């Protein structure tokens, strides 16, 4: 494929995704509200991702600590290990890694679910059953992903710090109390707030892209697989793009 | 049954006049693909018409225009005194509550049990009925299709023919006055297909519904249709009873009966 056709496909896709997002903003606050379905989606999207995110976060904190120690010993600041891991975890690694895991699990499952509903005419069936499928399926999932990811990120960070505590104590001895004191002393509100806020954008992007890919999947069973796959790829890339944008904004605002 | 339906759904009486569905000068194109070109058809109260057409001739497009899932480029579709392409979402929902639609792929919700699937249209059309009444209606619909024992199963556990029956039960729950069938026997074996056709005829008698059946299955055409319309080149090419069309010598009609 030539560059021109690739560019055309890119802008076409970007335009369609923007229009889809616009449709979300037009519909999300209009009645009727699908509160029961929203609650169910929060459970499915949030609660069910917790074990996976907890496990990966714990390992991440542990490994990060073990790997950082030798460098810190070289600089003679081994005692700062909890503080450095805490900052790295809260500001960047926790939110981004959690969001990537979330994209892998939730982005693909939304893409595949809506894709197969589209292929088997379930979305049309909802529409003829007195239901606005965009509100029932898309709005609920996007909102659930947006609300649940920041919660998961905070939990993930907490769990990974427990992993880090274990890592600190493999070679040295640091009391539980001292570990947490060092972590919290090094952190300030301006570390936590941007991380928390960008998690909302990550969650929104994962939900939106998953729904967009599923809702517009091509007919046929291979379309379902393709929409699940491209949902993960695109939302993973979007997470980094958003991360880049947020860091510019917080930099300008002097929050770094 | 009629009295109970009116009480539950608060449906207005159909307007006087024989025809319950009138399609006039329907046009629908996708780019350069002119799928429907001046299509005309009428459905009378209590009758069932089969629209016969080759695969890709625009049968599904026609039926989706009727239920408002697609907007035609031109033409009118009159049901219950309203022109479907013109009305807003709210009015459309009211009409959809009176029109059943059986999807070609059944469109059962994978994530819901059979009971939840069948309840779905009832709950979503905001018809205020008690839980006891909902249960009763679900069971009645399931008994109509002979599958009361599957009520707590998931769609994935059912065979193709059973899924078709459940989908039919789901369209029956609202006691529709018109049922639109999109290729009800496609993908089923010959015997199961025949059973479905017999079930459709039974239901038509029991609830006095009018049916528009889209098919290329000659069994379905012969058994279920009072009249047959042949959809070719986007138009209603020929219209008549099965016997009349069987004697037709036009090659485009004849090919279906060979
Ligand atoms: N959403 C759509 N976009 C573009 N073309 C479509 C769409 N739906 C149907 N078509 C085209 O309309 C024609 C008729 O399709 P369809 O009504 O599904 O045929 P069938 O008679 O087998 O049900 C086909 O050529 C198909 O490609
Ligand atoms: Mg079709």
C-alpha cells in the first residue's frame, strides 16, 4: 500500500473515531439512564480485572525494587530505595502499566463482545426491542471503564508498593513503618493528582476505542477477532499519547 | 387474549382498512449498488406474504427498512397509519412494540439466559407489568414454541432449531400484530426447517398475526405463504399465489420453481 492510501485510511479512521466519540458526548447525559447496566459493567470491568492487575502490580513493585538496588548502592543512596520506587510507581509506572494491562484485558473483551453482537445482529435486535443500543452498550461501558480504571490504578500502586516492601527486605531490613514513612514523605499531592487524573483519560480511551472497534466491526467471524486485536493495539498506543500530552500540561502548570 | 393484550400494552386499534403494511416506490442504494428500485408491496390483515429472492437481492435490506433499522432513500412504508421513514424514535418504538422481527441469525443475547432473552423486549418497551405477569407471559411464549424446559439455559447450550424457536418466542412475547421473518429456515436442516414453518403457521393461526416472510426456501414459500412476491432487480417482479406463479412462464419467475 502506498503512503497516500495509508494516510487516507488513518484520517478516515481518526474521523470516524472522533464522530463516534462525539456521539457519546451527545448521548451520555440524556435520559433514559441505563443505571442497572452501568452498575453491572462497573462490576464486570472493575472487579473482574482486579486479580490480574493486583498480581502484575505486585510483581512489578518487587522487580523494580530488586533491580534498582545495585544502582542506588553505587551512588550510596540505598536508604532512598522506598522513596525512589514510590515516586516512579505513583507518577508513571503504576498508571501506565495498569492501563496497559487494562487495555489488554478490557479493551479486547469489549471489542470482541460488541463485535460478535454486531455480527450476529444482537445490536439490531436491541434497537427493535425499544432500546437505544448506543446508550445501553457503549455509554455504559465507556463510563464504567472511565470510573473503574483510576480505582484500579490506585489499588495497583498500593499493591505494587507492598511488592516493593518485600523487595527492600530481601537484602536489607526496613521496618514496615519506616518503609511507608519514607514512601509518603517523598510523595506530595502534585505527584498523586496528575497520575489520578490521567487514569481517567486512559480509562476513557480504552472504553471508547474498544466500543468503537466492536460496534463497527466488519461482518463475518474474522471481523470479531480483528476488532478485538485492533482495539488493544490502538488503545495501548493512545495510552502513551495521552501520557505524553498530560506530562506537557502538568509541566506547563508547574506540577512536575 | 386480545382483551388482555390491549389492557397490558395499551395499544390503539389498527386503523380501518384492509392493508396493514403498505410499501410504495421504495428505493435504497449503497453507493452505486442499487439494491431496491421502486419496490411496491401490500400486506393485508391476517395474511402472510413470502418475499422470494436470490441471495444478495436485497431481501434483508427491505425488511430492515420496514422496521426502521435502515432508512430508504425514497418511498413510503406505511404501518399503523404512520410512514416509518418519517417518524421520530419515540413513535418508532411504539410501532416496533407491535411488530415482531425474527432475525436470520436469531440474534439471541449470548450473555443472557433464555428467560432474560425473552423478557428483554417486554421490560425494555416500558410495559408496566408485575413480575408474576412477566413470568407467566415468558412461560406462555415458551410453551407456544414447545421449549418451556429450556427457560434457565444459555443460548449457547441450544441447537440451531431450538435457538430459532427461542427467538420466535421472544418476538411473540409482545403479541405482535405483524411478524417479519428474515429467512427463518436458512441454516437449518430440511426437517427442522419444516418444523419451524409449521410452528410459524400455528402461531399465525393462534394469534391472528400477519406475516411477511423473506425466504429462498421453496418449502417455506409453498407451505407458509398465502401470496408470493418475487424480488428481482430491486423490484417486486411478480406477485401471486404459489399456484399462479408456478404456471408463470417468465424465465425470471420460472427459475425459482425448477
Ligand atoms: N449496510 C450495508 N452497506 C452496504 N451495502 C449493503 C449493506 N447491507 C446490504 N448491502 C448490500 O445490499 C445487497 C443486498 O443485501 P441483503 O439484503 O443482505 O441480501 P439478501 O437478499 O441475501 O438478504 C448486497 O449487495 C449487499 O452488499
Ligand atoms: Mg439476508
